[in-house]
């Protein structure tokens, strides 16, 4: 389509582009809830055991890298990426063979989030892109690495060749230099804009960069890295406790739907910002639950450190404290205890009776063979 058409098809053709607006009645309640939850998260994180900051950051960045690539349908070697991150964070790790890909992803994420106060420039983006595709020269598919895309129209198309459906079309190459210069200037200046909420800035930056689609490939991953950078600038924490890519991956189809719908709309970003804030809140809530589990586990072992527990009992208790699918969320039975601890039926019964007597476990309603037990967790302070 001719970008000079009098009837706008894409958001970047709208007369007000790129002056975005949104409906406060929809966005503001979500924004307030996100900040409230973030405040609880940061406060709770201050109670975590000292000295584990690098390990927490490693886990956060690892999850972010793996899931951001998975959104685009790429599966990375998690062990390789973990080793690349561990070396940069000074965390002891079972060393795995690293690849140019894992090294590049680790470099990009450390630069995007770990050095969030540096200026986001054209040259920095080019370097991120080179890190994202370190072996592009050896690829059979020619890719412009570390430079803006070529003159060909940038379209996302599906359907039959004779009847294609264009999901998205980016601005033409001839205006891309100016468009990116405007974006990068805004990204730096908006950090100090008291009228723009920092969380909304992260959402706008994500949408704006995806809309420009300045590279031939990797635009989604770079957009999410820029959004994470903006969030790191918003909360100003020395370590990263959260990143959104895992939540986006879980809602990948909705992510693409709302992005596409807003590409065909006006410069009113209400729908996108509402989805972005809902997903951010989902991320923060999940991390808060993880921190609560960690704190509960710490308090539990402080309470029972001198209880004279056997190695098999400690193993089962740790499984229960881990929670999740492997943590027996509905409690553990004697048969399951026997299997996890690798003990006889009689020994399992004796161990469970001992844990009940010491107050480590409580019995759930039910009886006989259906009797189940859960950890006696101290309440989490609010």
C-alpha cells in the first residue's frame, strides 16, 4: 500500500503519529495496582536471605532470554545460556559448553538491563542486533546484521500467495532513519518527563519499536529488551527480580492479537497498555508468590534446624516447600512419601508420624489410605 494514501491503514499513517493517548479510566486502575504490587514485591525482596542477589538475577535473566526467544519459536540451550550468564554475574555454576548464540544473548541482556542507565543509541541497538545473530554470516539466509533493514517492504503476511493477508506493515525504509531518531530521542528524554508514568513508558516503548520494525529480524526480542530496560529504569533496583517474557509467552496469541489490532487503529493505545499492564501485574504476582515461598522456606528451616531430622525427611520436606507441580500442592500421602524418600512402607509411616509429632507436618482432612500431609508453614508477614 502507498504510505501517502489519504485513508490511513496503519497506526504510523495517522495524523497524530507518534503522539499517543489512552483512556485514563481504563489504564489508571491497572497502573495503580501494578505499582502497589511492585511496592510489595520490592519490600518483600528486602527480607530475602543475604548474598543471593546474583543468583536471583541469573534466574531472572535466564528465564527472560529463554522465553523471549520461545515467543518467536526459537528454542535455546538453557544450560549454555545459564553458563554464559553465570560467568558474567560471578555465580558458581555447573559449567556447560557455551555457544556464540548463548554468549551473544547474555551480552545483550546484561547490556540492556544490567547497564540500564546508559544511553540507548543507534550504535547500541546495532550491537544488540549483532549479539542476537552472532553467526549470521555463516547462515544460508542472508541477513543484514547490525544495520537497519533494506528497501524491501517490511510486511507480516499469511494465507495463500494469490490472496495474502497482511497482518502488519512497517513504515517504508526511506523514513526509517528519521523515525528511529525520533524514537531514540523520546526514549531518553521521557525518562525525565514527570508527566509520563515510567510503567506506561515501558509499554509505549515496546509498541513503538515493534511498529517501526527497524531490523530484518529480531524486532520482537529487541522490543522486549527495550521494555525490560525501561522497567529497570523505572524501579531502579540493582538486581532484576522480574521480567515479562514468560508471562507474554503464556499469552502469546493474545500478545500478537492486541499488537496487530492496535497497528490498524488510531494512536489511542488504551487496549495495548491495558494488556501490557495486566501482563506486568501477572508477572509481579508470580514473582511475589515465588519470594513468599522462599521466605516461608527460610523461616521453616530456621524453626526446625535443630529438630534432628533424617536426610530422607529433609528431602521430602524440601520437595513440599518447593511447591508447584513437583511439590505436592494437595499434600503428600504415605505412598508418595515412600516413593520420594525411597524407603519401605513401614519406614514411611514411622517418618510421617515423627514429622507430625515435631510439628513439621499437619494432617489434612481425610483418613485411612487417603490421608495426606502438608508442611506446617508459618504465616507470611504482610
